[in-house]
């Protein structure tokens, strides 16, 4: 039985243009946050107590804020942010 090969950049950790900068608790509210670079975009993700998450993105000329509902945990929020960034058109 053969297994379907996964795309090499399906995980944040596998992308050479991505790296974790910091894991911390928010100074304002104590919620978990992570700061990282995903495909050369500066990203801060923030996990709310109700399970919702936010991603704040800054790519210089382009900034955005994304909201994600019902995240299982900070790892799920990171993966959902990565999936959305990876789905954008890129030229490597």
C-alpha cells in the first residue's frame, strides 16, 4: 500500500523561510502568544480564553489581522495561520 506524499511545506516547522521568535504570555491579558516569521511575514498569534485566536501579520507594505474561531490550542492556531499563509500566491 502506498502512502500519499505530503507537500514539503505543509508545516510551519518545515519551511526554511520561517522561524519562531518568541513564545510568551501577553503582557496585557496573560493569554498565550507566539511571535514568528512565516514565509517572510512577521506574525503574532494570540489565543483567547474562549478558544478563538487572532493572527496579526506585517509584511512591510501589507498588514492584516485574521480571526480564527474555535481553535483547539495555540498549536492549532499556529497551523491554521500557516495553512492560510501557505495558500497565498508566493514566488520562492
